[in-house]
């Protein structure tokens, strides 16, 4: 079970980094795009937190 959790954590960590890279490299983002990326990051962070809790139990 830990292997699945660890691979899922790695997946979501990579997705989060991709979003950060996309935001940091694009200087022409609209407010709507920034909000969209923020919502995606919030969902990813929520999932990562839940996975870390599951990993501890």
C-alpha cells in the first residue's frame, strides 16, 4: 500500500511543479488563468495532504 501512496504522492508533486513552472514562466497570464491555476494547485495540495495523512496511518 505504501508503494501506491508514494507513487501517487510523486505524481501529484510533479503535477504541482508543472503548474508552478507554467505560472512562473508565463508573464502574460490573465486573472482568470491565475485563478484557474490557483484552484488546481489547491486541489493538488489537498490531495497531497490527504495522502501524507494516509501514509502516516
